[in-house]
């Protein structure tokens, strides 16, 4: 939905839809964004809740155990601090959170642990909101999104999910197989492109990824693509030559586009723990990363990493991956996330 307002008027989109219908290619029109029902919203929320199940069990249940039927004292703060660190919230963020609680319990004369739990959730949401920002709105076509990250982080899968989403919203999507390095990487993206029904620009394995990017930008211009998504090879952030190759791809895209890319998303695997922070710092030195897609949250009990990323980086977590299905990539929203985690879904679902 977010691309349509800018690129084409609803009228133009309507016209196109009519044409498609005439050509007998009516494709799943029921997925038009206007018809996104409350039920769909609930479905998304349920997916988020079930994707966060492990973190609920490993972290939230523990915190709730600590914060039930207790007096607020130093022992409680220490236990809480330990639980936060164990859930990958990061030492800095965990200490900060507990300090906030100490201060507020003093200032607000909170003596019962249950009352403090509400304060903890508030402070968690505050941290999550610190840099929160959605995907950038498109200014002009093609909207160009490049995806970077270490091996196996979930780049290609995230691209597939994004392509699906944009396609559902009626956008013309083009993918570029910029991972020319890993055997099978091009085919993997091609499978996604076919499955979703979008075009793909590819070269042979082993060819220059900057050349793929060059072709992709020019194809996107020629084909009047709305959204171009560039895949890149996974790389160790410690390998200087690989990181500089990424810089080169970025420069070529920028030059051919004649402006900055719309998004450079760093894909981070939530199960890698605190290493996620150093990945973000090092990738940001190679290319101007504009946001994070945090994948595999469904695979970890340590979802606290979201807090560490939000608090310790100047980067927004924009997307979260909570499974392997198309719909398992969601926009990151601090309130929704906290509601899903702390089981306030009734409130959330009844809000409208
Ligand atoms: N459970 C779960 N699995 C995911 C998620 N995102 C990606 N994966 C899985 O993670 C594995 C690696 O994903 P890819 O998309 O191939 O990762 P990549 O970053 O492109 O990897 P390279 O191309 O090798 O650098 C695949 O098996 C995906 O199905 C997620 O949100 N949840
Ligand atoms: Mg890949």
C-alpha cells in the first residue's frame, strides 16, 4: 500500500486492474490493500504472538515469576537484571532498564512487584520507540531496496517475503540476484521470484555483483518497475575485501540511480545474540545502512536482542521475521510487539 500513493494514482491503478481483468489475468484481486480486513490484522497479530512463543516462555514467564507477589527490593532488581541479560537484552540495556526501575519505584513509591511490572513494560516500550521508524516512503520510482548481512542471516528469504508483500499491494517488483558468490544463491532467489510471480535480473555464478546491480537499475528504469530489491552475498563482517565489494555495489547503484537508495536493510539473525550489535556497527561502516530486519525471532528464547538493538544503535528495527511463511515478515511496531510479548493481546485486539 505504501508505494501506491506516490507512484501511481489510484485511478491509474484501477485502469491497470481493468486491463488485467480484460486480459484474463486477474490475479488474486482479493488481496488488494483496501480490503485488508480486521481479520487479517488479527491474523498478523496471532502470527506475531506465536512467533514470539519461545521468548515468552524463556524470558517473559521468568520476568513474571520474579515480579509476582514480591516486595520491591534490591534482590528483586538483581534477579531482574540477570533475567534481562540472559534474554540477550545486552548488559548496557539491562543495567539501564533496572536503574530506571529503581529510580521510578523510589520516586513513585512503588512497593509491590506487580505495580513495578507495569513500569517495566512502559520502559521497554520507551526503549523500543527510541529509534523506531517504518520503511521509508517512496519518493520516486524505482524504489530501491538493498539487502545486506552475514551468511545465512535470512536475506534472500526476507527479499522473497517482501516481494510477496509488495506484489500483493499491486506493485511491479523486480529482484536482482546480486549474490553471485555462493553456489545455488541465484537459483534460490529465482525460486522465490517464480513463486511470487515477479521478474528477476541475474548473471552467471561468479560474475561481478556490481554488474548485476548496474543491469538491474537500468532494467528497472526501462520496465517502469515500482520496487527493485537487490540481494547481496552473505559476508563475514571481518573480511575487509568482501566489505569493500559491498561498498562498490552500493556506489554503482547510487550512480546509476542518480540518488541515494531508498533503503539499505541489514538483515540480522536474532539467534546470533550480542554479535548482532557488532554486525550492525561494521556493516554501517561499509554502506549507509538505513534499518534492520531482524529475522528468526521465532527460533529464539532470547528476543531481548530487539531491546539491545533499539537501545544501543542509532538504527531502527524496521521489520521482524517470525517464521518461514510469506506472511511471517512484519513491520516492527513497538506497542504491538510489547503487547504480543506481554500477553496484552485482548486489549490490543479490542482497541478498535
Ligand atoms: N524460522 C525462521 N527461519 C527463517 C527466517 N528467515 C529466514 N529463515 C531461514 O533461514 C535460512 C537462511 O535464510 P536465507 O534467506 O537463505 O539467508 P541468506 O542471508 O540469504 O543466506 P546467504 O545467502 O547464505 O548469505 C533459511 O532456511 C530460511 O528459511 C525467519 O524469520 N524464521
Ligand atoms: Mg542469500
